[in-house]
């Protein structure tokens, strides 16, 4: 009887705290419309020209079909951010944490849907891993669906079922992010999951302690290094136990092979920040500027006009010859 009571309490607790329906939209969202106007029930967003700065923690922010704006979290917390049909929008300095009552496109921290030329940087996204994953609900720290040419950089993604999830998107830059994911008993986590995305440039990231550091559906080809350095994979030494560093470069001598179309040719032996500190990008030495010296111009003296002197000389010679001739004629023969 006591055991049955305990089980009943557990089930009731589950229903109360976990079995809530996932909302498609939340009435407390801040919505930035295509014309830049804000629809909101709060005054948590301060607008200065095209920059929108959060002044306090809030629920969620959605940007609809807007262009050329900046969202600055200023270190405040939100439960989710979503860009939909946007161009050239920046999301920075947010702390995004999972809330049971918030979801757009599943259980997702930051979602980019048909967005292009976005910049998502310096955000911390945590906790997007729930029991809903057992029902096939999408879970990700950052989700990109469609669109292209977005940059995801310098973000910390931790304890999310998928750190990054890319779906049918291409030519994005994923760089300098640190991704650690939750390991669960029932659902396997991935650092980065790519479904139909191709030609994405993914390098200088740290992929740490996930069930799968990377998963790619359909083997779509992507780029995993910049031609000289790639990513840090926490299972690299386990996967390649005989790998070693090449000449103190911080690069492993074994390629990190993901599948037939995806290879990190220059895997890092240390986390990227450690690698960068030990192997900073050399700053080109500026060439000394040579101050041009003015070479003195040779002055050519104009030729002296000797014409009068020449005429005088010829005249004197002519007179002398004439006098000689006259003198000769007068001499007796």
C-alpha cells in the first residue's frame, strides 16, 4: 500500500510539472514587427534608432520580417528568442534559460526561421532538454531552419539536448562557440545536429561531452576547418588513441572523420581558447614606410649664345685676308 502511494505521488507530480501542453505563442512575448514597431505588454525594451536593448528580465522576444536591427540583451534573462523571415538582425548578450511555459518551434532557446545574414553572438543558452524529447519534440539551444549566411559565434550552449540544430540551411558560419550537452538515459544528445544543411563553415568550436558530438543526416557536405585549424572534439584522443600533436602546432596528426563527406582536417588538441592563447594568430609585421627622398634634378645650363662672337671673328678673318691680298698685289714682281 505504501509503495502504491509513493507511485501515485510521483505520477501526480509528473502531471503537474511536466505534462503541460507546449504553447505555440505566448501572450507575454515582445514582438518587433517589420516596420520596427514593438507590440508588448511590458516596457522591458528600450529602443534607440535601430537598437533594442533589454532593461530587465522578460519572457520572450520575437522579430517578424524585420531588417537591419540589433537586439541587445545587456546580460538579462529571457526564456526564448525567435527571428522569423528577417535579414541582417543581431542578437547579442542574452542569457536564455528554459521555461516550462515557453516554447516556439519546440523547446528551443534561440530560433532562426528563414532568416539570413543574422549575427548571434555572446549569448548563454542553457537547459533546453526535457522529457518532451521522448515524444519527438524538437530541443535545441540554437535552431536554424532555412535561410542562409547567418553567423553564430562566441556563444556558450550548455545542458541542451542539441546544442545546435541546423535544418535545410546553408552557407552559415559557426565559430568560436563552446557546446556541452546533457547526457540523458532515454534520449541521446548531440553537440551539433545537421539535417539537410550543407556548405556550412564550422570551425574553432569546442564540442564537449555529448552522446554524439556531431550528427549529420544524409551526409550533406560541410566545412569543418579554415584550412589551418578546425574544432576541439572531446573524444578525439579516445577515437584516435595514437594521435599526437604536430610539431607544437596544437593540431592533431589524425583527421577527425565524421562521415564520407565531412572531415575536420586540422582537429585541435586543446580547447580553442587554450589553443588560441598558445598559438595566437600572428599579426603581420608592417613594412617600414620609406619616405621618398627628392633626388636633386641636374640643371642643364642653356647653351651660351655665341652667334655675335662668331660673326665678329669671321669678319676679322675676312678683313685680314683682304688686306693680305691687297698687300700682295702691290708688291713688285
